[in-house]
């Protein structure tokens, strides 16, 4: 169902009621909803962590209750969908509560997406992956509402210029586009960005490679313990566009010494090494397998050298 802008006149009761009466009417919409009837927002891009901040929130709720109501929307099946307040819901669970103080808003799906994104941007710490999927969800919601697709729209259809959007989000238009590109990375590469091990610009270039080549890049990163530079990822993307990229070329590019490399490091051809590993070897066991293989060969090499020395001495 498409919702049009509401230009109707104010209701009679809104004109002749006091602000206090309107505030009281709004409070009537706030009630305790059983946690068992609340579903999480589909594909919610923001993580809920059981960290120190969560423990403090739990203690606050135990002492004072939920000060700011969560926002829910009623679903077609009669259950509730959590639009804003995922951390508060988790804190209530940890505090042993059965209900969540909530306000039920009349929101269609795309309005709920925009509301969810905007409310979570109030957090003090947001991971690059969280911003990436949040911006993408917001853009797709606005596109479905029939607005322009260049990130110049605001919640509920209000048009914004690029400058106004940048002012609202604190990000430039191009930076928002870079964040959205991160959603095309395989999860393991995106995790490197979240951990600060890979910079934004190289990650954006890698996002244009298909997952098959991204996996080769990840293998090189893990095997050689280094991430590619921006210049290296630009070359990979160009070769991929020309259909000239393969595992060996990725390995050659990744093994090049970068200007910021101050210490000597070992470089391996990940594709060549992978061919020698058992097919059923779990990825997390790769390093242990290689170390054990080296240890075994080192023992063999020593014994062979000792036998050779004995023969020479005779």
C-alpha cells in the first residue's frame, strides 16, 4: 500500500485540546508488551553486544525501569516488530523482565526501515559494516517509496539535497556510497574492515571483485598476514574488468613489498599452497597443518643431513 503525504487540516480535538492533554493522550499509547510477542526487525544491521555498556543498561533498568520506550509496529499476524530498542529488549531479558515498555507506531514497512536506521545512528559507536547495511537498507526503502535513488531523500518522503543529507548524517555523499559498497564484500573481508585491519578505500575496490576472487585475496591476507594497499586493489579491479585476473596474479600482486612495510616478511602463493592441503581440512586448522608439516619435514631433513655427514666421514 502506498501512503501519500497528508495535507489534511488538523483534527478538531487537536485544535481545542491543551498540550498537556495531547501529551497524556500520547502516553496512553505507551504500554508494556510481553517480550514473547516481539520479533526482531528483519535483517537488523546493528549488533547487540553483551558488553560493559549492556551491563550498565541492565542495572539501570533493574533500578529505574525502561526510561525511553521502545518503538514497535503491529504486524499482519498480530505480533509486534521491534523498530527501535533492540538493546533495551536484550537488557530486559538479562534483567529477568517479561515485558518491554513500548510505543506502538503506525508505520508501513519502508517508514519502519528509515525510522530504525535513524534511531540507531544515535549510538556512540557504530561499526563500518553496521553503517554499510544501514545506509543500503535506507536507500532501498526510499527507492521503493518512489523517491530519487541518489541518497537525497529523508524519512517519510521529505526531499533533501545532497548537502542537507551530508549535514544530517555527518558523512559526505561519496562516503555514504563507499559504505554501501562494503555490503558487497564477503563476510570475512568485511570483518577485517570492522577490526581496523583493512582500510576503507582498498576494501571498496575489492567489493567490485566477485566473491570467487575475493576469497583468493582473503587467502593471501591470512597466509601472508598483510592486507593489500589501495594501489594494489585498483590493479586487481582493473584486471578483473579486463577478465585478466586469476589466483596467481592475485598472489603476485599481494606478495609485492609495499612502501609502509618496514620489516622483512615471508610471502607465499596461497593458490599453490591450497592445492597441497587436504580437501576436508577446516580453514581454521590450516596454520596448524602447515606448521606440523614443516616440523615433520624439518625432522626428516635433519636425519637425512646427518646420514649424509656420516657417509662423508667414512
